[in-house]
């Protein structure tokens, strides 16, 4: 039995001892908290490690129950440590998330003496959230809005760390637990893994409950496992918490005094059981959870728009002016453009009624709208540093570099494009090709790959939008 499997068994036994269970039978053995409904399994095409069904499950069926005393919260940690409680009470100006981050680092610093040690040793040691991106990975996003989002996430994490340093020093944490690197780890753990609880806006870490992978809203049909509906098994997140969704995801049950998680659809034996975190664009998923989806019905692609167009769009939120991932312009974007491309003198009440009803004003106007959108998408694609095909080649090259079994020929190395060469030079890696990269380089490469994946999906949506507009133009023109 390998050490990882042995550690997992120890963790599941510990979880069972404190009441975590996938069974409603109180007489069940405490050898493991799983086995009646779920089991830990590997899903190589769908996020890696996750939880699979050990029998047929029905939608709405309880699949896991985690008692309140097992949840890792600020409340539960300060209750077990007078020193921590006294220090935290002196820093009311810190946000609930900052307090939880400090508490997590404090608990990690205890090592094996921590009550939650069997759980803490299973937490990832690195994350791929935007706040953890270096300069190279940030610039590799290419799109201005995405680069800005990364810069904002990085600055926010640094600012919150500086504000919390005094508390960490008062707790006499070792220097490595006071570092920005440690803070980024704690913040990313909380961002990507916490579940909603009603008494603390920072949420809770839920042992075993955070082994579930992600299922995007709308992807709850009874289909078998697929790579487009989940993320890394190491990155469980915020379960949808609206009352109408409760029985198909989960929430804290006050009567049971436990976090209860439910099957969001029917599952067959062996299928991966998934949870929904909520509705996110790919950039938001990357920012908060550290992954993207190639097929994400909630994704939004934003393009630069004229200031005068925004002035006309006052009836719709600014973030409603976008292109869907499949290339179709949003209702608000098309409606706004219909009005914007209508001469001022022709914007009478009848035109305004058509616009706000989402109706076509005229064939000529509709063709102008589609031509404008297509041209804008072409312009954006042209201005980006790399093309769709170049990004695909870069991803292939990254895969080659990440494969320790692959021996690259000199001609293959010489054929690397400028971005791959820049990465190798920036990290002094030319002499290490066909060797084993260190962990730090592997982590940077993983983030770089995510940047390329995100921008490639963005560009594909723009290309699909051009195709969509051309089809509409041809249909309207009768050609």
C-alpha cells in the first residue's frame, strides 16, 4: 500500500470518528466515512481524484453529512485555542476571510498536534488562482481585461497580507507561515475550497466534502463522466446556496447541525458525483478556483466598445454587453447596437419599442449590426499577439516540455516559437530541456498553460462570432 493511499485511509477513518458519513445508518463501522454511497476514485479525464457513486443514486438523495464540529471555521479554531481567540478579538478591522486565513496558517503551524492534521495534510501545496500568477503568466493572458483582473487579484492579496501581518506576528508564527507565499496559499485554499455557512461570510472548510468536483449550472442531465464538467479534484468550492437549489447541491442544515450534500441528479454505479459552485465565467473560475472549462455555457467574452455605445446601453448593465462562448452576441449587445447604428433622426418611439422588445428594426439595420460585430471581432483577433493556431502549437509545446518521458530532438527545440523561447530564457531552462524540471518550474508552467488555454478559448469564441454573423448576413441578404 503506497503512502498516499495509506494517508487517505487514515484521513477517512479520522473523519468517520468525528461523525462524517455517507450513510444515514448510525450503526455503521467507523473504519471509513465512505463506502455506503461514495468512494474516492480517480477520474483521469475529468479532474483526477474525486468521489464516485458505489451504487445508483437518485436526485436529491443525501450523499454526505459533515457535522458542525468537523467543519474548519474561525469559530471552531478559536474555540480550541485561547491564545488564538484572544489575539483575533484584538483585530476586528480585518475581514472575516483574512481572519480565517490567519487561523488556517496558525493551525497549519501546529503540525501533528492540530485536531485537523489528518485533513490538513491532504490540502494542495500549490494553487493556480490568478493571485498566484507571476509576471510571465499574467502577460500570457494577453487580453487587457484578463491581465487587469490578474493584477487586481495579485494586488488585493498583497494588501490583505500586509494588513494581517501584525496579527500573525502577535501569534508568533514561524517566518515561513508569515510570508506572502504562505498567505497566497491560505487565501487560495479559502477561495477555492470553502462552502457557504450562515454564521460566517468567510465560509468553512469541509473535510471530505471538498473532494467533490465541479458541475457547471445547466450540466445536470444524466450523462456519464466528461472532461468539460469538472475541475481538479483538489479544488472544491462554494456550493450553490439558494433555497431552490438546496436539495440538488447542499447547505448547512441547522436541524441536523451538519453540512448536508445531496445528489444534484441521478447517478449510475461508478459515475463521478459532482457539485455545483455557482455560475462563473472562465475568467472568474480562473480567478477564484484556478481552472477553466473548454465548454462553459456561462462564459462571457467582452470586446472593446465605443463610449457613446455605453451611453445608449443605460437600460442594460454594462456586463450584459458580451458574446456568448458559442459566438452568439448577447441580447443586450445586439439590442444596443441596433439603436446605436440607427441615425439619431430616426430614433422615434416605434424604433425604441422594437429595440427594447429585442426585435429587429429592419433588414438593413440588422446587417449593419452583424457586420459591425464581425469587424470588431476581427480587429480584436488581429491585435492580439498570437493567433488561434499559434496558441494550439504553444499548448502542444508546453505538453512536450511537461512530459518527462519525451526526448526532444534539437530540431524540435529550435522550432519553438517566440513565447516558448521567452519562457525558457526567463527561467534559465535551455540547459534543462530533456531533464526533470524542479517543482517551482512545473508550477509556473501549469499557470502559463492555463493562461494560454483561457486566451485560446476567448479567441475561439470571437472566431465563432464572426462565423455566426456571416451566416446571419447571408440569410438576411438572401444569399
